[in-house]
C-alpha cells in the first residue's frame, strides 16, 4: 500500500532546516516534545529486519477494530514511511497517539528500559500467538532463576525470560566496574543474598540464607543491555546519575560468562553491537539520542531526532 505521510499537528512541526544526510536510509524523527526517548528506540527497532518481517502481516489493521489503538499496525506504518523516504525526517505522531491510547505516556520523560518494556508488553497483548512467540524468540533471553538454600541444601528453579539484561554499574565498594564485560561476569555469577536478603524456604518453612544464579538456556538474536546508571542518593533520598566511564566492545560472546556452558555448541557465537541509546543530562531531566551501526559498511551514525551525521567508533565509545 502507498501510505500517505502520518497525520500530525502542523503547529507542532519545528521550524528547522532539512538536515544534510550523509547517505540514504538514515531518516530522522520529529521531536513533538519529550519523545526523544521514543525516537531513539524506534531508530533502533527500525534496523531489525526480522521485526520488519513480523510486522509485515500487520500492514492492514486487524485484531483490533480501532487502528489507532493497534500498536503493531502503527509501528508498521511508521517503518514503512521511513523506508519509503530517501532523506530528511518523518513524523511518529500517530504512533505517539496510539501508545498514549494504550496507557503509555510516550510524550513524557521516561527511562529507555521502562519505555521498551511498556511497548513490548502491549505488543504481546495485541499480536496473535504465532507472532507473539516470534517476538519472544527474537528479543528475550531464556533462563532459569536458580535458588539454593543453606544449610538445608533445598533448591528451587523458576523458568523466566529477560527482555533486557540489567548490567550493574557499581561494585559493592561503590566503585564502578571497569567494563561492561566485567559487570556481566558479576551479574551471571552465583550471588550470596546474605542475611539482609533472606528468602523463605519451602522445605524449612522459614526464611533462610540463599544463593541465587541466573542460568541462561538460550540467547536471542537481539540482546538488550541496560546499563544501570541511575541509583538512589541515600544522603538526599533522590535519584542520581552515575557519570563514570564504562567501556564496551563492538562484539561480545555472551556464552563466555557461563562456565557451566563450556561445551555449548553456540559457545563461539558473537553478538555485534548495532545500536547505543544514550541519555545526556542528569537524573531529573535530559535528552536521548542514538548511535546506530551499518554492519555491512562497519560505519556509525548519530541520530538526534531529525538530525543525522556520520561518526566514528571512537566517538561512540566516548558516549559511555
């Protein structure tokens, strides 16, 4: 279908010049006011071919009588418009309205991880069973939440799926980890919950000390890392942002963090970094932009709402 430009309030279109784009295929998104986080996430999702294939079946609004409530359909329309445009920028206003009708305040300041989870939750509700399964397999990590109690030795296992991996930023001594890889090793390590975090043991029928571990069963094609830069300032009782530098690689072997999977046939599998969503500002206010990678050409671009420019890998590394 030949979709027209998405509807928008003309009064909200910013008075800015057309940006000078370095190459075709990098399309900006208009910031209608506090939706920079959504824009950055949409630029990331736009570059996932398998998601395009999944949304293709929603080019016609189906399943919901009101197409303005249908998030898969509105995502498809936005991506179609972005693919059909050679340069410049487009509006995501219809998607913003759709998300708001589904209870997601996409035009407010939100944490990127929180916004992604809300969008993912609505997608799971509105997709059919086959599409929902495809979405889970594309984005979620399959794991077991393993808990062993002491001294009784009783253990409990719960199947779980993770949309994002929460990467810890601070060590127990409040110093930052030296790299994303070091933080991931700690996250997947067996954790002693200690006396301050005792858990109820079904065998002993009382709270007891426990050891917890996240045992990964399968990694999806798309792995989302959430670097936890925001924490609570115990002196003021307010949230604060941590600004320490945290190096990260362009390629990573997630199985290298799991000793119990040393013989896993996928142990040499590499995931390549293709998007970095960046928050600039402090814990109370700020702005989101995104760096995306063209893996065929191994080039990076910075997309800041309607503006796009070419950057180097060194530029991307400086963002964290």
